[in-house]
C-alpha cells in the first residue's frame, strides 16, 4: 500500500491534475467513476508498473524477513556414569557458577575402590621395607660366603704347598676334600650373590613398578569417585531441573537437565533471508530488527556473518538415493547480525522471534567517482528506497503488540 501511494504521486496524481486543471475536466462530471479508467488509464497502468518495479527493487536490495530469532545453545546436564542420585544441590531453577556441584550420585562402590587402591599402596610400601631388609640379609650372607670361601681356599693352598715341598706329609684325601669344600663354598657365594641381586631388583624395579601401578589405580579410582559429582561446566543458569534423590541417571538414555550458559542468546541475531538475496547479503550491511519480547523498539544492527551453505540441501549418506522433490520448502540464507551499540539486545529475551531488515549501501561506490552520472543516480535511488522498508519496519513494530494481543485470538 505504501508503495502504491508513493507511485501514485508521480503517475495518477499528475495525470489527474493535468486533466482537472489543464483540460478543465471536473471530477463528478467529465471525470466520473465510470470514466476514471478511460481518463486515467495511463496513470493507473504507469502506477501499477512502477509499483511492481519499486517493490521488486526494495525487496531485493533491502531484504526483509520475519524468520529471525535469538538462537542459543544449551549445555546438557549429564553424568559420565550410570547411578542412583544421592544428593541434589540445585532446585528447579537456579544460577550456578563453573565448578558448582549440581547433584551427586551414590558413590559407595567408587569409595570402596579408592580405599582398596590406598591399601594396595600401603601394602607395596610395606613390601618395600621388607625387600630392603632382604637386601641387607643377602649382603650379610654374601659376606659370610666370601669369608668361608676364602678360609677354605687358604687351607687348600697351605696344604697343597706342604704337599709340594714334602710329598706324603699331607694325605691326598685331605687335599681332595679341601678342593670339594672350596667348590661348595664357591657355589654358596654364587647363590648369595644371586640372592642379593634378586633382592636388589625387587627393591629398585619390581616394587616401584607395583607402586606406580597402585598409584595409577588410585588415580583412576579418584577419577571414578569425582565422576559421581556432576558439576557445572560454565557459568549460567539451570532451568526445569526436576531431578530428585533416588532417580536413576543413565547418560545413554536421557540427560538430567539443561544448563543455559551465561550470555547465551544475547550476542547475535540469526535471520533467514530468501535464497534470491544470496548475492545481496554481505558482511558489514546495516540492519534493523524489532523483537516481540521488546515491543516498540528498533534495534540497529550490522551483518557480521553470512553462511555460505543452505541447510535445506544437506543430507546424510545412507542406503537410499536423494529425491529432490523431498525438499518441499526452499531453504534460506542464514545471516548473523549483532547490535551496533553495546547493550543493544538488553531486554530482549533469548529465543524471542524478531523481524529484521537489511539495507544495501552503495555510498563507497558512489563516492569513489568511478561511476557514470546515470549509474550514480540509479544507485542513489536504490539506497533511498531503503527508507520505505525502514518505515514499514516501524509500522510493523507499532502494530506487532496489537497483532499479538488483540488479533491472535486472545
């Protein structure tokens, strides 16, 4: 309607004024309801053609959408293990800080495993003390075996020397017995050496490895115990949290609740524009929005990102071929817009539905001086027509509460 009124100012109205004051025709006599079409046919046709062209230009270069929402992503509250809820520290709705305990699962099994791991470390420490005593014992046995071997060897050497000097003075049988004794004492020395090495290996390698395994088991048990405490990963607010002690929590079936991060849905507005505006939507475009949760307010915004893909065209590979007709509704170009001024989205409830306009600006191209006069004028016209959409957005912002509260069936 606004476009028709504007176009009629340069088509129907001049035609009427020409016929009324130039030709002297009077409305109601020469110009009647029946002769309007014949008398003003050029103005009416020109008005309709100009209106269609104006609407096309406005909606193409200054796109508008009612599919704009302050989307936000929630964080699911869920445990890593299955268990029965023992304590709940949050009511139905409450703010939380990062690290706050939301609820705790029954941890009897995890506490028993932690205690077993601690006992295992104590057992290894006791075995370490016993092994060190075994090393000292083996050292004493080694010294004893060395002494016995040295004594037997000295006695054998003495009697062998006497036998060499005075053959027959020492019975050959005694020398043979001493040789056997020396061999036996050497075996005892080797056994004592091996026993010492075994005790030393137990102290330096085996028991430290067992202690490291026990400490790893303790750390694992501590991790399992910590998993029974479900904490908030970020600052935010817990909403619709109906978990109660005695409930069974299974992360594979459902979450325990929802955590809304602080500031979620208060940073950017996500808007879906028609595919035909794909070549027009650019980062840096000035935009405006009005939201139903903050009526009668126009929020100045700027386009910060334009998604290069249309979500309606995505698919998952499977055993079925793609059928193009299955995409009934055409997808939209997803555009992210942020407020120009700090705090522009204050008072707008996250998830609120909004109406958004984006405006094409050719100021830099015109100011560059590289365009012809006609093209510069045409771009001026394109930029100026954005005023129509700005007026329409303000009319929509004015009528949105009335439409919602009065005309929606309340």
